[in-house]
C-alpha cells in the first residue's frame, strides 16, 4: 500500500499522453481527458503545469489591463489556461463543404434579404432623410459586435457558435438562456422572409394579404401559401449542406446584380435633391434624433445587418475557418452597408412629391401606384419603379421579391437547425436535436425549425409586425459574445487567436452597449413580448432538468446568474423609457428620453459586464466544457 503522500504525488506526476509527441506531458489525473486538445506540433494535447494541472489565476483588474496586450506564446510549457483545442471539426458527421466564397455569400445572402425590399421605406417613414444616418450608425454598432465574434469564431470554429461560446465561459444556464433567445430569433427569421415574398406577391395575387391598421398582414389562404414555402426551405436543407451552398451562391449573385441595377436606375431618374432638405417637410431631421435611433431597431436596419452571423454559425462546416470566418463576418457587413446607404439615398431622391403630401410618417399609405393602385406598403421599390415608368425594373423587382427573401429564409432554416443542434450538444436541450443524418444534416432540428416557423405566423402575420421582435431577440443574444470574449481572454490568455482583436476592453464594451441600446430603442411593446418568451424558455429548462433527474449536467448557475439581472434590468429600463412614443399607448412610462436613456444603459452595461467577468467559470470548468463540446462523438449514430 502506498502512503497518502506517495499516492497524491503519483496522481499528480506528469505522464506521457498516448498518441502525442514524445516531449508532451500532462498531469496523470488529466491524462484520460486528451480529447481535441493539442499544442503546436502535438496531435492531441497541450502541456499543463503546476501540481494541480492549473495555474493560479490573475486578479480581475490585472486581467482587464492585460487584455489588449500583444499575444506571446511561451517557449516551452503552457499553463492550463492556455490549453484548449485547435480548430478541428467539432463533430465528425458534419461536413466541411463550405469554402470562402460559399461562407461569404451565405453571410451576404442573409444580409440582403427582405430588409432591402422594405427597409428603405420604413426607415424613411421613421427618420426622413436622416435615415441615411440610421444605416451608418447601425452598421457601426453591428460592426462592434461582429469584431468580437470574429475572434471567437476563429478560436472555436464550431457549428452554432453563438450558442456554444457562452457555454465555454459561463456554463449551461447562461448558454441555455442566450441560446434560447438566439434560437427564437433565428426560427422567426425564415417566417419573416416568407412574409416579405408574399407581401410583394400580393400585388399580383391580392388574396394573399390585406391592409390592417395600415400594415400588410396574411389572409387565411396566405397562411397556407406561407406554410408551403416553409416546407420547401426545410426540404432543401434535408438534402445537405453542399447543395445548399451551391444554390445560395447562384442566388446571391442574382441579388447583388438586382440591387445594383435598382440603385443606378433610381439615381438616374428624376432625382430630387430638395427632398433631403426641404423646410416644408421638416428638413434633414424631420422627426429628430429620436426617429434616427428608433429606425435602427424597428425599421429593419439592424435586422438587415444581422446576417453577418452566418459566418460564425457555419464555421464548423467551412474548410478553412481561421481565414474564412473573419472575411465572411466583416466583409459582408462592409459590402452591404455601402449598398444599403446608396439604396436609401436613391429611394428618397426618386420619391414623387405626392408621396410626401402627408409627411414622411405616411409615405407608405399616402402614395399609391403600381398594379391597380396598390399602396406603396405592398411593394415599395416595385411600386416606385412603376410610377417612374420603369416597368421592366418593376418586373425584375417582383421576381427578386421572391428570390431574395426565399434565399435568406433558406439560410435561416439552415442556421436554426444548427442552433438547436448546438443546444443538444451542450446537453441543455433534448439530445435528439443533435441527431445527424448520413448527409451531415441535423434532420430533427430541421423539422423542429419548420414547425416553430409555422407557429410564428399566428401572432405576427405581417413583415413589420415581426421585424422588431426578430431584431431585439437577435441583438440580445449577441450581447453574450463580448462578455464571453472577455472571460476567455482571462481564462485562455495564450490560446492561439488567428484573429486577435486589439483595443483591450473597449471594443467588447461598445459591442455590449450597442446590443443593449438596440433593445432599448426597440420599444417596450416589443421588449415585454421578448421577456415573456424568455420566461417561457426558463420554464422549459426547469421541465427538462426535472425530467432528466440525476443525468442532468451541472447548470453552473453561479457563473451564469448574471443573465437574470441583465434581462430584468433591460426590461425595467425599457418600461421607464420613451420608446415607443407615449401616444402609441404601449404601457411604457416615458421617464427616460434619448440622452438619459443612453446614459442609464451605458452605466448598466458596465455593471453587467463586471458582474459576468467576476463570476465566470474558472480554468478547470472551462476546459471541461471545451473538451466535452469539441470531442468527436463516436457513439452518435445517424438518425
């Protein structure tokens, strides 16, 4: 028998890891964990040192100061905080069939969806000519968020990354809560694209939609048409990711060509410069700065930019994620921001004077044109083209009104399935969601996305009714990304980062602040519905945990409890705010105006950021989650 002292020494002695380079050693009590973890030059693991296998963590304030410093790799040995997987597939059954152009075009195809068909009109209604600034500010704010996800996406190129990154840093409770919000946002995006296609189609088939309180909504036959399109998206996804990428590439070339033709045609028509500054219409800022920032959240501006996420969500299925992910994320944002700003300028200048007769707020219902005098709200760009005598352009737009939303809906059906797949891999959702077919498709998740998509048509039967919810849910889910990046900078300081974001804590803070501001500007009438959906998700989590009993993985509630004051605080601030305007009787109190609201959100964001950073998971738990999520699943059989 060994003495207790000798037993402990033996357990802590470094041993060679099977399959690794001769120089690679690791603590004995961690030897069996060698799954997907490797250093430069080693196939399976990284060096770990100290008697426990984990080095002492630095204090929080020192970590914050060190975040922006250049990366330095130790010459010989790394601490446990640096031990993490290299970018290899997270699941051997998912196929890496998406190249650089495929991933970039997936992101671009998501950005150029229904937003470009309606965003110019709704933004002009809410902000007038200053809607140009709304597109600029929206691109900058989403750009901050995209930068943080570029670093995370190249560190861990996994499918469903927006859901899985918080799991690494904060555990199951935080990842489930943010993952539930993310999944709701993605699941409701395919339906919104279907609604956009049908809204334009109603110019030719009027029984698809009708106006209700000035907003186009589905008729009963329209619901059946919407269900048919959702089924088509799901069917294409079941075929496989390779066919999806090929089809998407062709559709994106079409969309880019059409939007460029529209911009040139409107700019070369009877362009009216006085629309941008005419005093009778309120000048450049007819609705003030309140309208500028409100348009960012509710006119489809942020909704349009959110497509950048596909570069992150499909990182586990691209052949070179270290190169492809940042190019897809940042390239899609930059390209599409320029396109959208030019389109907004062209739309405002090409509007006939009659459209402004009742002010900017009513251009969608005041002006009629196109087929049988249908209102501008049913198809803004096509109706405007008809009025300008460009029948050929209107016909192209009616075709594209199906192609653009259909392509984006197809993409989001793919992404929704990957998100529920990721939650199944996180083990905070039913494991059946992670079942993968022989074609590399999470087919159970595809079916679930189809069913939930149909449900979303019931409370939100129109494009404008649904866009605010999708925007708020999406940016709220993105808020966990900057916090995760800060936590992993502390816990994995020496991890190889192909794309390393400079600037210390500043960019993550601005990204988190941007997320919270966009939710605030969405208005209380949207936020309370979103928070109700969050409560429903927590109830489902409780049921899931109760049914699994002893087999339930740890929730890590202590590391993720900050989610509750974050969401609760946002709901309270929104209720106290002036978004939407009080005359809409949404139930908000109106105490916080634009400036005071921004100030409160700025302080609140800093407090939540500090709270999340202070209670994050520490070294061993971080590595446990990474290895568990990153390992191949040899026991998983295709369903």
